[in-house]
């Protein structure tokens, strides 16, 4: 059974992670066709935008470029090309510091998420919330698990600062 091609013909990609031809990293290319390497693994013939050179690369060395038009090109592997219609509007609403970080090619981390959401949460707290959700999901189902997890997360995050400021214990409970 032949697997569906992960990158569609004419989709735009960025080349990444090449060691033998590191000069090609970060260059934009267009997917021309799918091929199979000598090891039987899929490869993609791409054409470099700058030089027009055609090369065959492994999928791990290709990063999809989301297209702003709905032309079928770009997008993510296995998905139709193009960004969702509202994606450009959503990107515009991001804070400038976050857009600049993405433009530099940096990956968002937990501190960025906390800054975006305006909450101060530790990795342990996130783990407890995610773990609670999965426990409730398997016990009660998706919707009930989401509702209960969201409710208790809201109650926790809205009262934890007051509890801490009051010194914790009974005084914190009475203040919260």
C-alpha cells in the first residue's frame, strides 16, 4: 500500500538540517515530485528558489511554509495548502515581542506562553492540570473532562495569588 505524499506538488518548503550541504539550509524551495531513496524511504525532489538547482531530500530536511493564498501550495504536510482564512488576522493580533521572536526563528517556550496568557504557572501546575484532564477524560469522557478541568483550573488560578499573599493556611482560605 503506497502512503499518501506528505508534501504536495508545488508546495513551498524551507531546507533545514543539512550537514553535507549546509549552504542550502534556510533556502526556500518548491516540491517537484516524490521519489524513493536507495534505503526505500521517501524523498522529495525540490527546486531551489535562488539557483533553480534540483535536489532530492529526505522529508526530515524540509519544513513546510504556510501559504497566505488558498492555491493548494504551502501549508503543512498531509493538509491542503494555505493558511486558514483567519490565520493572518490572528497573527496580526499577536504582541510585537512575540512576532519578532517568531521572525528570528526562535521557538516559543513556557515563559512565552505565561506572558501571552498573563498567568504565572509552573511546569508542575501544568502537569497536574494535564494529568487531571486525562484522568477525567478516561473516566468521564471528553466534554465532561474538559468542563471540569477548566472549572477547577479557573478556580485555582483565580485564588492562588490571594491565598499566597495572605500567608497560606486558614488565613489564605478565608481571604480567597
